[in-house]
C-alpha cells in the first residue's frame, strides 16, 4: 500500500509539474496561498475547511515566512488532511479500462515505446536487486533469461495507465538503489524541505493526523482513460522528461516559481509555460475532478476542521482552448460558502 501511495503521489506531481535556507528566486515571497471556507448547516455543527495551494514539487518559495507563520499554525488545528494520492479511498468504483481502439498509428507507437521503456526499467531494477541480494548471500537460483520472461509476461497484462504507474514505480526503485548524495546535495541548495512536496512536510509535522484522498480509488485512472487519444501526450511527455539531473531541475525553479505566483493571482499561463504543458488534458484531469471533489466536500457536515492541500491549478479558473472551469474557490462562493484569504 505504501508503494502504491508513493506511485500515485509521483504521478500527481508529474501532472502538476507539466500543467523542490530561505533562498527564493522571486521577489514576492509571501503571497497568500491559504483560504478558509466555512459551511454552516441548520441541522449540523459548523464544518471548517482550509484550502492550501501547492505545486507538488516543493519549490523553495513554498517554504517561506508565510508557510511558517500562517500555514503550519492553521494546519495544527486540522482534524483531517486531504490531498491527492493519499490512498484509503472513501468510495469504490469499477476499474475503468482505456479504450485502445480509438488510438491512431502515432498514439499506438507512443504506447509501444512506453511499454519498451517500462520493460527496460523493470529489468534494470530487477538485476540491481538480484545483485544486491547475492552480495548479501541470498540467491533465488533464477537465470537472467528467466527473470526477463517473468517481467515480459507481467508487462503483457498492462494497459496504458498501468504503464504510467510502472514507469514511476521502477524509476523509484532504481532511485532508491542509488546513492543518496544527489538528494542531500539538492536539499542543501535551499532549505531542508526544498524539493519535497508540502504534503509530505505537513505529514512529517503531524504524522498522527487523519488523512484521506480527494479522489475515488480509480479517479485518476478514469480521468486519464476518458481523455480520448490525446491522453498519450501524458505518456510521451513522461518518457522524455529528465527527472534525475539536478541542473535541469534547478534551472527551471525560477520560471516555475513565477508561474506558481501567476496561478495564485489568477493570471493566465502562456502556452509554453511549464505548468501548462498538458493543457489538452485540463478538462478531465482538473475540471472534471474538481466537480467530483466539490460534491464530496459539500457532503461533509461533521463539525471537524479539514485541511485540503491541492495543486494550485485546481483552486483557480481554467480558461483555454481545451477546458473552462471556475476553480474550487469560486465554485464554493457560488454555492453560498463564505471564503476568506488567510493573511
């Protein structure tokens, strides 16, 4: 279950990466990004919600004075932390399958390429683990060819979304098998939490806090499969993005921080912006999921304090050639909720 949660969190991070000292690259480092929403029902106690806009990539700007002065103290009052990829789903549903018949020649090639890359990663991870086990005196007696056959047999049962999950899974395994020097070097470049999702940091502050997923069990999978053949852009981008080279990530941080602030100010992103890389999938991955989350939020009337840490794009309007939705904060206002920014 822990590995599954980790995979889902990585997938969500990647989606928001395209659509981590007190060093910051931008002048406006205390831009408010926490909102309080109050729902009062006649026959129920007052239920309070906090909505925190995050990037999922742990940018230095997210660990500023505002985080220490405002975000953490309000999080201390929360009974429940809700975020994407938490697991422990409240609702179940039939597992959706991606209809491969709608894919054209180009899209099918992307899927084949993804399948080959997953196979390569799986075999590389398996061989590294096998060698480590042998070094510890444990040998399962299998040959390299036998291990390869097992991997290919398993791979034959995967659909497109399975490939996405397995890409992250095997990359995580390989990353875990590597030295931690790169991670430590990257962290010391900023502050201890830099390049770590705010959600992970919050859980470290309060590991005992109850947490729940904002998606249903197959919510993300369903969003992917319902996106039509354009969905393969996700697989294609994922295969070509270098997530290991530190200099690549560090060079993008100033641009990512500026884009994050644009989202917080409800300013439109350019087509070439990093956080707008998969705008073709905004309708299913952002707008449709927002609608489902809002139904779940409105159904809560237990008098508790809920702290939602969500990708910033979910909280604000989306208005491009592919999707139009007003964002969770505006939706709640339209439904009569009292929304106020926490300064």
